[in-house]
């Protein structure tokens, strides 16, 4: 017997088992919700996209998806980040008044909706419907669901007009366009900005027989001696030669610094920021006895795995370069220094949203410290190549100029443009390498461009 608080008998009520079920989740909704969350993490919290999309340690909403939905999330995010200034301009043009302060989550929902309508092969009605559903399911955005519906439906109707208007907006952030303009001029800055809208090509560094591998894999031989592939179905590991370790994936620009040494037979060489190991492999193939150093043991494990697939061997050391003192100095040193990676936006479109001017200054200072110490590890007449994948001269030309200005016994080794047919435009008046994403035009059917890279060669003369 069950009693009320006053001691009277409670009436018995028979509980009916509920037959109601929660409404099924619309197909594709979880993928869009994950994309919006990750976009917010990249833009607001400066979290790298690669980390968010890691299959083991990435964003929980992403990890919960099946592989086809994960592929969709990657496509949405890469497209959104490549076009984000234009997408933001499109949203602004379709709103009668700006979104309220603090409505960043709503901005991200709209952004991925706009990206699908303007730049991806997604039916407009699907993009609109799922964006509205996202808004309805988020308490922060529910009151804006009708606004989302109106904005995206209008975009569908006025797509061509909106595209024409936002085409005048540079697709890189204004702060970085300003730095590019200062370094290369207005026209070059805008051309670089436009070039990052195209996904990066897949380049291979081959152990030998570039012509043969180009023929077998439906590619072309590059001026660097590597191979660039045409579009293909399937993954990289499915290609002929992968299991045999005949080649590895490495952007054409990234393959240049190690090639500057030429023949290293009989010489001790060091790759001082070595992981993931592509440049280490090049130094080994050039004949060097190679020491690969990296601060991260986990990154060195990846390097060792990559070298194992290629059947190549190097001494590996986990150490802080700034305090590293080898028993014997080196004949050749490659220092591909940590940088802002602004030359890699074709493959990493999040870079310009997770980095800022303060990061470029901080990284340039780190590079200078690393370079100054690395030079002390050279034998007399030894050579050092300093490189990175930044487009900003603050991290390249300016670092080397300062070090040369006040370091005795070090001189610049001029790179001869005649030794690099097809890449002559990348050799600067000082004899350094400066590749831009707008360089390296390819025939029809093969993607053009390459990463932005800087490389200078220095020699110890005393």
C-alpha cells in the first residue's frame, strides 16, 4: 500500500508502457552537425583540422560517423575553409542586419550550408533542410531556424548573382593578404590567394626510374625529378610500388631542399627536424650516413616506420636541437625548421585560421635560434640547407639575412637557376629558392602548382 504524506491511501494508477519512439535522425544530419562543431573549433579555438579529423584521437562527433559521412565532413570543411572569406561575405549580403553578438554557432551552421550550395555537389534543398534541422536541434539556434531557412533558400535562388559579387573577395584572410602584398606585390598576392582554392596535387619522390613510374602510374615527371599523378580512384596504398617501397608521397617543393646537397657519398649528414622522414630518405638515397633527429619520440616512431617500408636505415635520436651536441660534426645538415606552414594551404586550408601574425613572429625567432645552433654542428667546408614551408619572408629570407650578418665563418652558397630547368623562376636574385603556389604549370589533366617553400644553402668556411 502506498500512502500520501497525510496518511491517506494513494489511488492506484496503472502505468502504460510508452509506445512512442524518438523521431529518426535525418540522413546526413550528424555529418553536418559534426562539420559545424569542427569549423567552430578551428576558427574560434584555433585547433588544427588534422587533429580534429584524426580517426583515433579526433573530434568525438567525427569519430562517431561511418566512413562515407567522414568523407563528407572532410569535403565540407576543406571547402568551407578554402572559401571562408567569400562565404562570410555571402552570408552578410543575404542578411538584413548582422547576426547578434555571440551567435558564432549559428554563423558556422550557415557557413557550411553556404559552402554546400555554392561549391559542393549537394542538392540545395538538402543543404537547406539539414541546416534548418541543425538550428532546431540546438537550443542556442532554435529561434533562428526560420532565418536559416530564409537565408539559404534565397541563396539558392540568387546563387549566380551572389557568386559574382563575392568573386571580388580574396579567399585568404585580410591580415595574410596584406603580408603577401608587402612581400610579392598586389597581383601576385591575389594570384597566390586564388591558387589555394585548388586541392594539392599528389607528388611522389621515387627511388629511381622516374620515367618508368610516371608511365606505370599515369603521371608526369616533374622538374624536381619526382612524379606527379593524375586523378585516380582508391587510396595511396593501393598503387603499384607502395608495398615495395619504390616511392613515397612528397610535394615537389618539399623535395627540393635535400636535392641541393647533391652526392653525399662518404659524408655524415643530419636531418635535424626529421619526422615524418621524406627528406631523411632523400639524404640516405644521396649516399649519406644519416642521423635523423626530432624532439618527439612519437614522431620518430612514424619516421622509422616510413623508412622501414622504404627499406632504408638511419640513426634516429630524440633530442632538443637547441642543446644537441653530437660526438662528431657533420658534413651536411638539413634544417627544415618548424614554421607557420602558410605555403601548404592547398592541403591544409585551416592554417590561416589557426595561425596569426604573432605566430609568424614567434616561429621566426625559434627558427633563428635553431639555425644558429645548427651551424655550430657543421664541419669546416660543410654545408647546411635551411628551409621551411612558409610564404612569409619573415620566416625565411629575413632569418638567414640576420644570421649571415653577424655570424663569422659562414657564407651563402648561391643556387644556380641553370641547374633547375623548369623552376628558374623560383631562384631569387640572392641565389635562394622561393617557390610559390602559382608556379609549376602542368599539362591538361594534371594539377598545377606546388607548395610555397623557402630554401637557402650556407657553408662553413672556417
